[in-house]
């Protein structure tokens, strides 16, 4: 039998070395307190049980709040209600790599950085969206990580003295990992996972703010950029145009 390492063993060895190096270099940090969130009573019991399991068994959780920024409530909520179209807007403006499209199993998300999976909006009401996702993250060098997530977006509008409307937004997220690799590593890997969760939540809030700012400053320019995308949904594009025109 040959003593040469197999192709399967080399990447696994590199992965463990990379994790070990990160753990040595990562500063010791106390575990952040888990953010609390009460699921709306309107969520049906079977769906509620699934979400509660993710929240209670979350490997990492995060809560990020953005500084208030100017936004048109009708357009802000239109993009929330049409996530597939919203990713056309963010890609047209070169603000994010997110892609969302419909499949027979529901909406599918690819964040452009190794995370893919199905997601659904479980609950929607003014000022609140509750989403559930199940997918996989394939980081460079490391083994793939499967998991489930509950993401909550809370927002509220208020007028300003200058006659604008600003929105305050908060993202709360819980991630339950289905990875034997990370379960073995346990809390040693938690700071790495926590940093990624915080970064993703922070980035999502920044994207919302930048899209709103672009629409506020140059609505026609934004529309033209989105319209030029060959695969943009035409019905949602027409609705977007009507909102920009104030109809």
C-alpha cells in the first residue's frame, strides 16, 4: 500500500491546521449574551416549534442596530416584500453579491461568498419580518458547514424636522449548526463563528442603508441601472417604477 497521502486527506489536514492557527491567534473573549426575541403569536405552532428549536440551540447569535437613515417607507417595504427583485437592485448598484431566485421548493439564496440555501419569510407585519433559512456554508480550506438560521428584522419609521422620513433597523440572528466538525471543536471555534455572524448582520444593514440612500439621491438613475439587467422580473420592475413616480 502506498504511503502517499490521499487527495481527501490533504485538504482535511490543511483545514485542521488553519483552524488551529486561528484559535491560537484569536484573542480570548467572553461569550456574548444571547439576544432575546419573542416570536409573534400569529406563527402557527408547528412553524413556531421549528423556529424555537433553532433559537434555543443556536451555536451563535447576534443583534445589530443601524443608525437611522432616510428612506421612503413604501419603497423600503416593497423591497422587503419582493426579495428576489431586491437582489437585482443591490447587484445593479454593485452593493452586494446576493442572488435570490424561486425554485419548486421555494426561494433560494446565494450570498456570493460561499453560503447557499433555501429560505422563507415565516411572518410579516408592519415593522417586522421573521425569516427561516436552511443551507450550507463552504469556507475556503475548511470543511463545509450545514445549518439552520432564524433572522429577525425589526424596523420603524419617524419623520424628521427637515420633512424627511428616517428608518431605524435592527437585525437579530440565530444560527444552529449541523456540523460534527464544529461540535467537536465546541466553544473553541465560537469566536470565529460569532465574528462571521456579526459581520453578516452588519453588512446586511449597510446594504439596506446604501440602497435607500441611492434611491433618495437619484431615483431615475437607480431605475435605469436595474432596468438594464436582462433577467429582472418585469412585473416587480413596473411596480418599482410606479412607486418611484409616487403613484
